[in-house]
């Protein structure tokens, strides 16, 4: 009896040791969460964030507007907590992208303080009034789908949620939304929200296009949008178009020709 109890105690201790070892080999999601918590303790220095943003501008452009073909997302005006979470996820390997990864690592971006700084800088940049939209052919359906499936989390006007670090999706480039939606549904985007994955399970191509076209057309409050023709005065010497990144859709008639297909990637 006594031996059995001692054996049991031993087994229990062994089990605890194993759990402790398991906790030490943290998953990418846990590493990212720990860094997120650390960043949230810092007081951001926007001026230092502006300096750190210089490397980001190469791809996301000085304005943070990304590219209309959806390769580079618009990050201007994104919620601070979302930017922090995504940066922590990229560098912990909890979200994969070969372009973004090398610029997220500590050797380039810096530590938790620099993440706090650059996130604060990006969050206050005004957003493009000319993000890429979808075909515009099923907006009523898109509205209905959005209200039934997305609104609870992403907010009535696509404004996201700071406390829950749910991305603002209003005025994001339509092709980027399409690409992320595909990656979230297929499980390719590791940090996808499991509730969202369940919610979009039944979406076919027509529903996806409709809801994301509607989402891309949601307008942030006027004070978050840049005035037409705005360029970021913080980077007066930036050489534009060096990489051929298009921040604005090409000039075209106000009402694009109806088409069921998303615009082709450039
Ligand atoms: C070499 C190009 C490149 C550079 C430089 C770069 N990024 Fe990115 N970034 C990307 C790409 C591409 C994506 C989209 C990844 C994907 O498709 O999953 C991205 C995504 C992001 C996202 C996630 C946006 C979202 O809504 O999901 C954030 C935030 C971000 N970048 C911030 C930054 C910051 C801050 C810097 C500078 C420290 C930076 N990036 C530098 C290419 C780059
Ligand atoms: C249960 C809450 C929830 C629901 C419902 C939900 N989402 Fe999400 N969504 C999230 C969260 C949380 C993320 C960010 C996950 C992460 O990377 O941390 C996200 C990410 C996204 C992204 C990627 C954004 C970016 O900037 O990278 C898109 C696009 C998106 N959702 C669209 C939708 C659409 C459209 C619907 C409805 C059809 C929807 N979501 C329903 C919670 C939700």
C-alpha cells in the first residue's frame, strides 16, 4: 500500500517534470504571445518608430499603403495591437511569409521596444482613399454575408477590435483580402483564428468574392483617410516606383466593367 502510494507520487512528479519540459519547448504561438505581452508593457516612441519604418517603406511604401495587386498589404491605420501581434507572429514562425520574415527579425527590426515604436508609427498613418476593390457585382449579397458572418468579430464598419487584436479590414486591398481568406481557410496561415475558420468553412468562390468586395469598400472614419494626393512628408527623399510597386489602381472608368472574376494580379 505504502509502496503503491510512493510509486504514484513518483509517477506524478515525473509527469510534472515532463509538463515542465514541454512548457520549455514553447510553440511559435506561445513565443509570439510572450513577446506580444512584453511589447504591450512598453511606452511607444513614435519618433523612433518613424526611423524604424524606413526599412518597411521599401515594400509597404512610405505611406504604408502597400500595393493594389495585394502582394503588400496596406498597413497604414491598422490597429496598433494587430501590428504588434502580426510582427511577433512573423518572427516566431507563427505566420509565414518569405518577404516579410527577414524584416521582422530582431537583428533588423530590434526588440520589443522597436516593435512598440514602429507599430505606433504605422497605426497613425492615414489610409489610402484608393484601395483596390472587387468587381462590384454582388454588393448586396456581400453586405448580408458580412453582417451574418464577420460583423461580430471585425465590427460593423470593419474597424476591428483593439483589445482582441482583431484586424481592421475596411479599405484593405481586395486582392490581399482574397489571398488571406484563402490562406486562413486552407490552414496555410498558422495564426488564423479557429472560430473564423469554422465560420467561413461553407464559403464558395462567389460568396468569398462578394463578402470581400463589400469589406474592401467599407470606409474608415474620414479622419483616418488621407486626402487625395497625400504623400508622407516623413520620407521626402524616398525614390518612388524603384520596385514598380503600384500603390494606386491604374486610371479607369469609375464603374469597372462587371466581371465575376477578381482583377488579375499584376
Ligand atoms: C521585403 C518586403 C517587406 C518589407 C521590407 C516589410 N514587409 Fe511587412 N509584409 C510584406 C508582405 C509580402 C506581407 C504580407 C504577408 C502575407 O501575405 O502573408 C507583409 C505583411 C505585414 C503585416 C501584416 C499585415 C496584415 O494586415 O496582415 C504587417 C503588420 C507588416 N507587414 C509590417 C511591416 C513592418 C512594420 C515592416 C518594417 C519593420 C515591414 N512590414 C517590412 C512585405 C514586407
Ligand atoms: C470569431 C471571430 C471572427 C470571425 C467570425 C471572422 N473573423 Fe476574420 N479574423 C479574426 C481574427 C482574430 C483574425 C486575425 C487572426 C490573427 O492573425 O491573429 C482575422 C483575420 C482576418 C483576415 C486577415 C486580415 C489581415 O489583415 O491579415 C481577413 C481578410 C478576415 N479575417 C476576414 C473575415 C471575413 C470576411 C469574415 C466573415 C466572412 C471573418 N473574417 C470572420 C476573427 C474573426
